[in-house]
């Protein structure tokens, strides 16, 4: 199974602007910039998208854990707060905090907390930094005729 997304960036680091899109159409040319990423200006940013993906992934993983215990959740609301900070002069995702509020009839607190811990460990987005990262690089020349 593959999921695809793309980004286009035009210009320099601080003055440039970009867009992100997903093949599903959920994102289509969503703008982002230095300002939206580091200065709180309107637009999205990669870290916000990671936080949204983590919240969605975790909620589904928790539902799966609860299903495996024959318990049906009425609702699971997850917020993800991603902390981006400078570490050794490099922007780094230092932490993600998941805030979970769920309505699950017929479950005790201990069982629920265990299911949540298992969901956090099992969620693919929680494990993303352990993923193999591959890359294909293409440099376009200014003049195609010179190729």
C-alpha cells in the first residue's frame, strides 16, 4: 500500500512560497511558507500536517485496540500538539503530546489506559521515525536543450 503527497516550493527559504497536495484530493495546493511554518502566519506547515496525521492515526489505532477487547467506543477525540524547537542549530520535532478524550461505555479506567498505551505504540505514525527513508533526486537543468 502506498500513499502519495507532493510539495512545490518556489524561491528562497524565507521569501519563497510553496504548496502541498495529496493524491486523494484532501489537500490540493494548500499554501505554506516560512511565515506559516515559523511565524504563525496563515497557511499550513509540515509539522501541523504531521500532528493531524498522528491524531487521526492514533484515534483509529485506539478504536482497533478497543474492538479487540470487545468494547465499542462512542467517540474518540484526539488532539496532537507537536513541539518544534532548535536543537544544536537545527529545527527538530522534539515531542508530540496526544490529548485523548474518549467515551467508551463498559470499560474500566485501567483497561482503557492499557488500550491507549498499546494504540500509541502500534500507531504507524507513532513509529514513523523508525521507518526506512528512501529518496529519488532529480535536478532539472535551466535549458532542457542542453541535456
